[in-house]
C-alpha cells in the first residue's frame, strides 16, 4: 500500500491547515490515522478513524482537529484549526489493512509560528 500525504506548510498560531493522505485504491483499508513527531520527541497519535467511522483523538488536539475519510477514494483528511506552536511536527499518515500490516506515508511538515 502506498500512501501519499500532502497539505503541510507554515502557518501562524491560530491558523488552519488541512492534511490529505491518499492510499492505493486497490487495497482494502481498515483504520487510517495521523501521527506526528516533533523534534526530539517520539511519534504520537493525533487522530484515527476506522472504516466504519469510529474516531479517536489525542487529548492535545480534541476540539481543534477533525479527522475524516472518503472510503471510495481511500483518502483520510485532517482538518487542523486553532493551531498552536506546539503542534509543529512532521505529520505521518498510516493505514491498517485486513492482514494486520500497517503502512506509513512519507510525512509532511507542519510549522506553526508564534
């Protein structure tokens, strides 16, 4: 499964960005998620969504980020509002398939200036 992430960039605090991640359409995808890794820190979950629409968010992004997906396009989105400097990180999408394998996208940089 190939994942192509896009939508990162530089934004001022309080601004918004929308990330997209498209997976190869020929594969059945179960769970899709967004993780992030700030400099010097471990990769952490931001949000995850199942193919039935169940969603979970990290406490740090609840109320500000919204994850959604288009199952027909095997694409997951992350709408990020009210961004804070501490949201600065490389954001990675991943996808879980029925075999249990997990695949990762290449990462997209999000930088929030104060």
